[in-house]
């Protein structure tokens, strides 16, 4: 039986179909979840996709945090279920306090859509184990509020614990502290990234197929744990 | 007090503000004749917005007929002019709808919201046809790049387009940005949207079936945008923008909420999927006035509405304000009574407000009630489809002979290798030819995961069927300097360029949309330009076999008292059986032979060189040869289908030199080029002769097969060089060489320098 990866659609989610496509390309089964769903049914992992959930009113991710489905996501995540938050999903993970820090307006004060070279700093998480440590994937970024910030102590702790998962190379596009493009929790099951791996799964429609590794990683992890 | 029908009958002599609402005395008289009494305030609001130039096409109709009269036969056309947008069959059971519209004056008054709601409006047009919107292209025109007002308008417009389109999840895959002093007080913001649907699922704006329910869904109605079409898109705009003008315009600009539109899209698509809709219309210009009268007129013929049920942001709004409001993110649907509960349940799922307003009748009248009193009783046909039509006087602009006589031959040309090199770099960095990344990197081009090509490619290519790889290519083009020198040829050159761009990506061009941006139709010289451009475009579409499926006219565009250059923007749609065979402009890292297709002549009238280097506009635009364009298109498409081409780039502004620069930069590689014998190097590099392209083929076999394709069509072709991945230098043999890094600096630093 294929691994079932839930993809949450909030009103205003945009990259939900793309995340589902990526799960399928990696060999998993994407299960659509609705923001009002009372449970996660029997999914093995969850992707919170990019977009503008609830119009990003108030603050990016601030309303999505209170969606009914997020109660289940938070519960299951605390129980070790792998969760990947991409872009708006990363913002939601921070707002939900599943990950530390916050995403603020880009320092260039413009929306930035570009192909970005990155470095995988931690290849042991549930979502990055298919990469070699130090791998340099090229993924699209497309966000207006992608600047990762946290206080110095949190940043030092993240660095020390190896919780910085991705870093920007060839220039920092949004003012993120320490060029941080993605982080994880202490267990490596919960990962938030600003770049879009789901938009780099086929060179026909993306800058590369470098993003597929995120989805392959979690499928391998889950198949391994089931065996 | 409320001006009811009953009261209007009793008070025939009450003075009415018809002139302030943009109606002429004759038009007002005609409304009285139709109704047999004076109109109520609500009726006057409806007629004034619906008979505005923007909604009624009263000055353009007599000319636009040519698009239908001269249309080439096409079995692909499923819905054409007159619908919210044209729909074409692209094969495999799929259909594509696409249309372009302008939002020029709102974007000048309030750049961010004007541009944002321009995107929102065209997206709803596409949605109303039953399609999922899948891509946007934005042709933009601004005043001089260095002008202070351009620094106000451009960043706002770009942020507005991005802010709205990005939040809707629509990839922006193309468009243009160009600068010219003629747009200093009147930028052009055109937006084209493409939508995809199954060919048997087209929706139409018909209110049919007596007893069917009329439902308003989407955002609440507020005072924003009142008079949008009659004030901003009409003659009164000019007066109002002058110091001490008639009234502040900002309240006439609508305010957008892209999140509301995003959920409205998903809600409508679910309603379509579940077949809960008989007819549907978006609310754009002229709001409810337009939707109710157009739907009734196109359907069973009558409608009864309780206007006080409309959910309001401002409870104090009058019925005429409710009818004229252009609040965004609203649609009007006609639903069978048995489906209303399901309809409302879907709306509730998406948290979309939906309100039953009334029902379809067979009375032949639109009757609107306000708290029990009748405020409107009109035959909808007279509002929506039988408005005034003017064949306005026109004459050839008096300065045109002198302009055409003052050709570019007198301009000093670069001769030495150093001069040629410096001209190439100057042009590559000139605002019109410089990289537009500063703009386009603010647009999401990846969302939806089907973008195969996007700017700076020749055209946007979108996959519409993942299983088969079927897709469409779209390009928009327009060169107003050409159109100023010769509007007939200028419109055809815009068409030819868009057609060539689509073919260069590998798409077979099949249909056309257009946005005609002109000055005041009351100026006979402008009207002549307009008539010529329409005639040129209609003739051109006939010659190329690509029918016009819809479009938009924007009049009253001027800077001060001077009309903008005539600016027909043409969008061409093409189809690819398999998007994996698309052709990019980028020279390949694997190398290859560069071929130049077509014929280069000493043509510099209206050229970018004359404009950017000499500030000159005069002479004649390049020769139009549409049969040659068609044959070139065939070669480019066959080359893509047979997988012969590893790159293709059309030649247009800036000529061969600019094409080489762009292809080297896109591929990140160098090239070594030998200019063809018998041509002056300056002409070979910078002439803007149409019907040309550069292509790259790999290996003698591909070169021979390409040659065969050209020979069979008597299309001139010549080998001009090779892609040199190792060098990172653009080397024009015997003349000069420029490192790719230097090209990049010249090409990419201009816009960031200007706009931060």
C-alpha cells in the first residue's frame, strides 16, 4: 500500500495541487485534506502547501493556525508525524509554534520569484534524507514575506542542534537571518522551508527536478518505519 | 426620497443630471423616447453606464464589425465576439478561452488598485465562461523611464498586478513593458487572461427559463468604483485630471480583495462541476446594471430583482448607487429553483456570500424593486444591445505626411566596429530593450505547476493536459511607434509579431484577441487611426487564418491635450500537441548552428535604434508581408514538432543584435556570428525587418532538414554562426566581441537602477 500524504487546502491555498502532484511523482498517494476537516483520517504525513491562507489577513499564517484541521496536525506532529510546511505552510508552522521564529516582509520590500540555489545543511530530517549533506538544489522561491527571523539565542540553538535545514546561496533574497531558508524541530520530523520543492519536480515545468528529494525522503522514512 | 417609476411618471419635467453622468442631450432624449417618460434616477444610472463608450462600444462598433465580417473560417471557434470571452477548441476535448482588457485610467489615478482590479476583472470574464483561469499576461506602457511620475506609477502597477495575480494563484507568463513620452500622463495597463475548460462545458451569460432564480454571489456591494466606466473610461476623465478638475477620481477606482476572488473562483468551479448553474455573468464595469440587463437581454428577456436584498457595505447607499457600484469579486448566476439549496450549500462551503435577488421572467422588462417600490422598468435590450452607435468623422492626421517624410535615413549611423559594439550595448540597456526581470520577478510564474515557458521567452507556454502534454502558447505585442507612422501597418505588425512569437515557441497560432488603446474618438484624427488599425488587424487576421475572438477598446487615452500613439495590442493564442517539444529562446549549452530565417532590409522607421539613440520618430514602419509570416510560422512550428530546433527567437525591436544578446543571456553561453554577405553590418545587426527569426540546429542532418523546410516555402535562410558554450563571449566576426558578463550587466542593470 502506498504511503498516504495529506495535503491541506485552506481557503486561499495555491500550491496544494502541486504538492499533491509531487507526492504522486515520488510514489506516494496524496490525500486532499480540507481546512475544516475534523481529523487527518489515516494519513502518514502532512504537507501544508504554499499560498495565501485566508488571504494572509492579519499576518501570514495567523488565521490558518486556528483552522480545525490544524488541531489534528499539531497533535499528530507532536506525536512524531512528519509535517512539511512550504512557504505559507512554513509561516503556519511558525504561527502554530511547531517551529521557532517568524517570517517577515522581504527586506527588498517586493515579492520575489526566482530560481534559487540552496545548500542542504541537514540531510537527516524526515524530508531531506534523500539528499547528500551539502547538496545544492535549485528551487524556486516565490514570496513576499520570506524573511526568517528569530532572536539570537534561538538562532544559535538552531545552528548548534543542526536544525537549520536549508540555506540560501548566491545572495540572500529576502533578508533572512543567517541566510536561513528552512528549519526543522528537534526531531527532524517537522520541517518548514521557504523555497518550493514541489515546483522543482520536473525540468519541464520547473528549474530542475531537485525538489523531488523532499517527497522521496518522507516516503522512504515512512516505508522504513512501517517495515 | 426614492425616485420611483410612479413618481417619474408624475414629474416629467424634473431636471436630471444626464450630462454629469456622461450622456449627450440626444442620448437622454432617446432614453425618454424608449420609456415614454423621464427615466428614474436608477434607470438613468443604468443607461448612463451601459451607454458609456466603455460598455456600449458606440464609437467603435461600426468598425469592429470587420472582425466578424472578414473573419477567416475556423472550425475551432466555439464562442466568439460578444461573449464574455472567446472560446476556441484546442483538441483532445479541451477548450481555451482568452481575452485582454485595459485598466488604463484607474491605474494612473491609483496604480496599485487600478492594476490589481484590472487583473481581477479579466479573470472573472474568463471564469464566467466556465473556465479555470490558468495564466495572465500583462502588456504595460509607461511614460519616460526616468520621469518622476513613472517612478510613482510603475512600481505601484507592478506591485498591484503581482499582489492580485500571485494571491489568486495565477502564473504571469508574459506581457511587455515599454516606455514612451506619449504615455506620461496616461499609462496603459492591459491584462490578458487564459482559461481552460472541457469543450462541452462552456457557460454563457444568459438569464433563461421563466421562474429561474437570480443569485448574486461574492463580495458585498459598496460605494467603490461608482462611475468607473462612465468617468474613468470616458471623456470626462481628461477634465477631471486637470488641476482644479471636476472632481476627485480616486473613489471611482475599485478596490480589490484577491482572497475574495480566489474563493469565488473555486466556488464557481465547484458550482460548474456540479452543474448547478444555468447562466452566469461577472460583475465588472457597470456592475449590476450590466449583469442584469445583459443577461436578461441575452436570455428569456425579462427579470425581476429586489435590489434591497443586495448585501451592502454601506447601508446608506441609494438604489442608483447599488446599480452602478463596481465593487469587485462579484458574480451573478441564474439557477433552477430546484438547485438553489445545493447552490447555496456550495457557496457556504467556500464562505462565499450568496443572495437570491429575484427571478427570470418573460415580461421583456427588467423590473427592479427597492423596499417594495419599483425603481426600474426598462426593456433590457435597449440598455445592453441596442445602445447608440456613432460613425464618427475621421480624417488622416494632418502631420502624418510630414512625419512619414522625415525618415531615419538622415540619422548618423554607427560605422566603426567600436561604434557598432557600443550601439549594441546601449540598445541592450535602453529601457525598452533592457531586461524586465525587476518587473517580472515580482510575478509568480510557477504556481499551478504547468508553466513550461514564461518571460523572457517569446511567448508563455502552459500545459493544459498532464496526460498528453497538450498545451497552449500565448504572446502579446504592439509597437505604437509603428502604429503612429502607419496605423494599418502598425496593427498588422503587432499581429505579426505576436503570431511569430507564438510560432517561435512551437505553438500553431489559432486565434487572436486585441486591446485597442487610442485617444479620443471625438478627435477625427484619432478616429482615423482607429479605423485604420481595425481595418489592418481584420485584414491581417484574414490573411493569417486566425480569427479575432474578442477584445476591448480603450478610448480617451491622452497626455495633456495630446493623444497617445495609437496602441493596438494583439494577443495570439497557439496550440502545442506536446509542450515537451516547445522551443526556448536560450542558446543551448550543447552548442549548435545559428541560422537566420527571413529577409533583412534597410528598415529603421519607428525602430528602437532611432528612438533610443536619436529620439527620432519618422518614416515608414517595416514592410508587412503576412504570407511570409505565415510561412515562417510553419517552419518554426514544423521545426519544433520534428525536434529540429534547440532554440528559436523572433527578431523584432532592436533587430538581430538584440535577439543574439537575449539568446546568449538566456542560455548563459556565447556565440560566434558572421554577418551575412552583401549587408551593411549596421543594417544586418539593427534593422527591424519583420518575418525573421534566428534558430539553432544541431548537426548537419538537422541543418539539412531545416533547409528543406525553408526551400519548400521559398523562405530565405542563411547560416550565420555557431553557439560557443565554451567562450561566454558574443563574437561578431571581424567587428567586435562582447563578453556575456558585460552583456548581462548592460541588459540587467537598467531597471534596478531606475526603480530600485
